C-alpha cells in the first residue's frame, strides 16, 4: 500500500478543523509574501525612477530616524573649542548618551540649545560643573577648582589660562556650568553670570554628547572624557 500517497490525498480533502496546520500556514505565508511583493512592485512602478528612488527614500527615512533618536551630525561653527574641535569640523553627537537615567559628567563636551540662555543657536562647550558643584576661579596656580579640588585641563588652547575672569558659583540642581576650551575666544557661562539663569544651562537643553569627529577624514577620531575631573569630589564630599 502506498501509505505516503494516502496521507497526501487525505490532507487535500480534509477540512481546516481536521487537517494539520502546516499546509495552511504555509499557504497563508506565501499569500502574505505575495501581497508584499505586489505592494513593492506597485510602489516601484508608481515612483519615478523605480527601485532607485525607492531605495533612496528608504535610506533617507532611516537616516532621519537615526538623526532624530540616536546620532546627529553637528558642524563646529567657531574656534571656541580649539584645539579639540576646529571650526568646520563635523562631529557626531550621541543623543542616547544621557537617556535612560544617565546625565552629563564633568569633562564631557556637549551640544545644547542655547536659546534664551546663550543665544538662539546650538552650541558646543565643555561641562565644568554639574548640579550642586561649587566652581571657583582661580587658585594660586591659576587653576579652576571644583568642590575645592584643582582641575588640570590639558585640553586648553595653548597659551590660554583657565580664565581671566574670576568667578565663584554654585551650580543649581539639573543645570550645568559650561566653558569653551579656547578660553580667550569663547563666550560661555562666564559671560552670563549676571543674567537670568546665571550662565547655567538646564540639563534638559542638552542635545547630546560629542563622541566622534567624523570630518574631515584626516581628523576622524573618537573622543574620550578627560581624566582631570576624576579626583573631584561630589558636592557631598565623596569622589566621583
């Protein structure tokens, strides 16, 4: 007896409630794939340029999603952050760096919306103080002190001093005290101490952390947080 043939015949004639699920699932899957191919074919026929245009639109959409939620390019507009960032450099801003409970840390280079604080534009500066920190300039050796601890700043522009403007501030909670690396050519928190907000930027205005220099090609590099702030104690007295 041809047992295989009999089983095949029974499967063909059985009702959906009696038959195995696999043949019907396969048919449904094939139907779904067929409809998907039909939709894609219709789109490529409808769009000028066909598949090439569709591929371009899909790539553009993907880039838009990435730029909106994950990584955003930013062009350095001036020399206020030299030598780490030069005017015209394109940096990639990590927009996920401060999501999921993380917050800006001392030493981070951050891009933020300065509207109503520094001016109606996006800026890039370095975090020198976070919520609760006391930031003072300067000690007897001309160094910035954070919570009483002098900070070495090797990223400063050659020949610059940490600041020619004295200041002694306590950073409000959920705010940042920000300075440019090229201190003699940077308008930053020091220039707005007497204004509403005291030169501080709310953490909510931070777009993300500058993690990579992407352009020009010869400048490609990933960026690390400088270790000069590792010895700075938290406002409560413990070291971060």
